[in-house]
C-alpha cells in the first residue's frame, strides 16, 4: 500500500510540476525576444550617434581647412606686398645714387 501511495503522490507531483516548468520556458523565450529587441534598438541608436559624430567631425574639418586656407592666403599676400614694397624702396635708392 505504501508503494501505491508513493507512486500516486509522485504521479500527482509530476503532473503539477511539468506545466509549471513549461510555463517558465515560455517566459524565458519571451524575455530573450525582448532582450534581442532592446539590443537591436541600442545598436540602431549607437549607429545614429556615430553618424552624427562623423558628420560633426567632417564639418569641423571643413571649417578648419577653410580657416587655414584663408590665413595662408592673407599671409602670402602680406609677404608679397611687403617684399614688393621693399624692392621698390631698393630700386628708388639705386635710382637716387645713379642720378
């Protein structure tokens, strides 16, 4: 009789536990699905942030290049004008001495 009671108790225990385990598996797969969705969203956001950073860096590089170009152009003009002025002064001195 004890074996029958033990077998019945074991059968009832298994009958009650199997659906509970099956429910837990379903909940975990749903959690994994949500985790994958969140990971994809995070990846999308990271890509967008990287794109914005690249865009900002490109604009800053463009601005810096233009600034350097204009500074070089102004400096070159200044040097050319100053050397032309000094050449003119030197030519005037030579003219004065030869007359």
